């Protein structure tokens, strides 16, 4: 029986693949869990149309992210923090702080897209902004004594 996979199924195939499986496997496992649909002619055409629309949408999002990364590249963020005698600051600078500072500068970046450990020392630090699809750039964070 030919089916169109609607989700990745281990040892069977990936989303959108048209695969041949036994009737019992399709009827008892794939269909009830909505992992696949019958590969009738109208379903195949509808699925191909949805797949093409999703690819176009993905290309548009990737191009918007590239433009955002080009603007962000080389940005320097300055934080003034209270510190002790030995270059250690009280508290830390986290991805949430960096996200808010980028928002102030006009860039909308989610804190989950910022790859960094909390910064607890004065000085200049490089952090990575990763927007998926191998789209990364570095931002400089400078922490100064208040």
C-alpha cells in the first residue's frame, strides 16, 4: 500500500516521502497516529503543492534572516556593571540581557538564538548569534566598570 508520510517515521522515511508499506502497518499504526495518509492521486497533488509552498516560505525566511545577520555583524554592545577589585562583576550578563540590548538597537533576536555562557568578568567578549540554517555571526560585548 502506498502512503505519503506526514511526519518522519524511523526506518520508513522522511516527511513527504511516498513509500510502500504493508496494509496492516498502515491501517493499524500509521493512519491512527496520523503519521501518513493514503497516497491517492488527489492527496499526492495536494501534498506536493503544500511542500512547494513551504519551501518558498522557508526561502523567504532564510533571506530575511541573512539580511538581519548582515546588519548585526560587528555590532558592539556596552554594559556598565558594578564590579569588585579583581575584574569580577556583581551579577552576570546573560543571553536575555544581550537580547534586550539588541532590541534597543533595533534588532529583533530571541534569547534562545544567542549562544553564550553568562559573562562574569569585565572586558571584551565575543558571543555568537545563531539563527539556524548555518546562519551565524559574532557580536562584541564590552563590560565596563560603573
